[in-house]
C-alpha cells in the first residue's frame, strides 16, 4: 500500500474520537492480508518484517508526525517492562531521553511524558490493569515494551501471551490511541530460562504485521551490532546508560523525529 500524505491524517486538537475513526477506517481498508489466520511462522524475526509491517507502521508514524506538527499538547506514555532500568545506577533511561527530545529539542513544553513501566512486567498483568496504568491518563501515544520475562513460560505460554497482547492492542485502538509496539533488545549470554525469547519476539513482530501498531524493533537493531557488550550492565544482561541511549535513538529514528 502506498504511503499517504500526512495531510490525510490531520488531527483536530483533543480529538480522540477522530483518531479512533481514523484507526477504524484503516482497519476497514484492505492491507493485502489473508482473512484466515496465518500459520505460525518459523522464520526469524528479521525475516518476517514484510512490506505489510512497514506499510501499517507508516499509518501510525503519520499520525505521530501530525501530532508533532499540531500545537495541541500531547500525552506520551511508556509502559510494559523497564528492562531492569534503575535510576540509582543508570540515572537516565530511554524514557528520559525521549522526554528531553520532546520538551527541549522540539520545544513542546506542554506535552506530558509518562512512564508506568514495571520491572519484569507481564502483558497479562498490564491487560488486567490497563485502566489504571494506561487509560486513565488518556494518552495520545503508548510505547509498549513486552519484557524478556514473558519467555520464561516457554512454548506453552505463547498462546496466552498472544491472546493477551492482541486484546490489549485492540483495547488501546478502540480508545483511539496510537501504539508503538516494541521488541526487547537482543542480549547475548542471558540465562537459559530465556531460551525461547526469540520465539516471543517473532510473535510480537507477527502481531505488529496484523495490527496498526508501529513496530519498534529493538531486537533486530541490536542484532546488527558486532558486540553489544558496551550497551549492557556489568552482568551483561540489561541495558546500561549507553544502552538506553540506543533504545531512545532507535525509537526516534523509527518515528522519524531525528536523533538525541
């Protein structure tokens, strides 16, 4: 599907109903996807990033760009897993870097950047608490980070994870919220309990290909590095200060609003 001019996504200030209508219109339009549910892919996460994923992401990116061109204040919300971020150690995480970009570089001082992420958060828990952790803030954009802990449930837990993630995205789209669906970064040498993490990442990418969420693929971005050691803490398991900078930079590049 060809990319559209952002003028077609022009949003009136505080028009949550209009955003919802736009998303519903996108859902009604053909995206070249079959009606039947596709069989579970055995490809790597990178191999299933198709034109469909990119075209659907373009819709969400266009909405975000229009919000940034509009003077109306916006609410940006990060939720899901913190990826082990500890302000006492790293001082600044990717949420703070993003906030600096919005409030300082882009001079959007009335915008609000919120973080309801929780260490080792599960999508199932987030779905149960969606009203408290997300919807009460009426966010314009939600950046959702499923964490590595999801994969501890192994192959047996994938169906439950898929159902919870799909239902959560459906709820957010019903509310007219633009969603940035993230994959966790690729971290080599993690404990064997995360051996199924790549399969969960593959599932996240598949779900992004079937929804209007913006795919923010940290997993693939980190996999392109020869060695991500400098981006990890001393245990080589969680992003450090520099790692969170990279997360923020990739987010900004994906939605097309520059660098830090």
